[in-house]
């Protein structure tokens, strides 16, 4: 049975051109819409499957003139088998404890985010994020969302030191990683990859078919890590397909 998605209540807008954060010398534009308070989760599900991403109560996707480098990417959970290097990442972080918390911002999370941004993305668009900005990112939502905290083992009855965080949406067909960050002093542990691998485990336990990773941008050092997860599905003009599979529209396709 096809579920009705009330997209007629959405109004879509187009941003002005601005410098692309992923590919030097290019301009980016986005089409976006405000998610409704009523049926927001249902609308977000449909838009995510169609290549949109969520930021607070806004769903957006690239609409760049003459460029289609940004493509939505997701991992099919049932077909995924961790590589040898990924098994090593899981082993290195075997002691980390996962905690699900409500989508409420904390000072501890924000301090970790600031350390992460200062070390990893000092010149990025989020470099000047304030406490109020972080509260809005976490709490302004009309969808099913939560924060997953990753903590070190505690030596007492306390929760343990916070080492990584992920803001995650629960979709009808999977988990969507909205934003994640970690302690930059622990970069050798590959905590970013670990969080993706852990969400694959969570999705498998919940019998959800996909983990959505946002956009993969071929040629961008910031985004190329997503292509290391295999199999990976990307959204093409003819629908979702495996990254290493030719599209029916490709000249070389059978």
C-alpha cells in the first residue's frame, strides 16, 4: 500500500550562488523547503529517499548549474561486510560505550564540537558555530531524531568521558547521519568511520535496510571517505544504484 506524502503543502526555494565548499572554483546553489510540523517525519522520509538532506526544520538538496558532483549515498545494510581495516577500527574502539540521549544540546557536547571544528574544519562554514547555533541544530526538529553519545569506559559510576557524538534521524527505511563529530586528539582511532560502522550494526539490529550518509562528492577530499564503504548506493537519474554498477543511461552499460 502506497503511503500518501503531503508534499503539496511544501514551498520550495532556491538559494543564491555561493562558493562551493567541496570543489574549488565552483559555485553552489540549493533548493530547500521548510518541513511541516504536521507529518514532518513522513515528509522527511520521502525527501531523503529523493536525495534531500535535513538541517533543523529545512530539507535541502544541491541545485547547481552545470554541476552534479554531489550525489546522495547510502549503505545497504544486509549486503555490507566490514573489510579487514574496518574490523581493526571496530577492535580499536571495542571499549567505547554507546548512549542514546534525547535531542537536547548539552555544554559537554558543544565543547567537544568546538574542539573538533577548530582542529578539523577551522575554515569551514560551521567554524563560527555558537552555542545558540548548536542548540538549534540539535533541538529544532519536527522529525524522529536523537543524539548518540560515545563514551570511554568509566573508572567509577560516572558516564565516562565523551569522545564522539552523532545526530541521527530515524527514517522509515533506515538511519540518516545528520552530523557527527569526535575528539580530534583521538583521530588515530578513526572515530568517524567507527560511528558509521556502529550505525550499520544498529540498523541491522533494528532490521532497517539502509544507513544514509548524505552527499558523496567525487574529487572532494572532505567527502571521498564515503566511497570507501562498499557496497555503496548512490542516487542517479534512474534511481538508486550501486556505485560500481553502470547506469542504464551510460554509453557503456549493457
